[in-house]
């Protein structure tokens, strides 16, 4: 399911128009982005947790040239699915 299909499905289920649903999803995405950039966890009860993590610098290899290079430290976002959601999926 892609974003457009999700918007369509939500619109059908809740009865709101697609543009309103699109706006809500974009704002949710913006909030998660802002909070994780600030180093905060975002926990959505029953869905999962977005956690920013610092990935330290490390050596990597360019697969085309074979050249070794040092990657700079960066922040990645880890998502962990809520246990009850995993349980429901695996029923």
C-alpha cells in the first residue's frame, strides 16, 4: 500500500475528503521529523516507537571502484513496532 492508497482507504473509512486526510498525514510526518531531529522519541501507543540513533563514523567501500572511505557520523531513525500489533499481525 502506498501513500495514495492509504489516503483513499482512510477517506473511505472515516468519511473525510482526501485533501484533509493528506494534510493530516503530512503533518504527522512533519511532527515525527521535527521530534526525532531534536533527539526525542515519538511513541504512538499501539503502533510503535520512532527512536533517533547516532550512527558513528565507519569505514565503507565503494562497490564500483573498491575505494575505502570514511562515512561521517549521522542520525538514523529506528522504528520498533508495538508488540500487540505484531501479535495481531501474526494471528
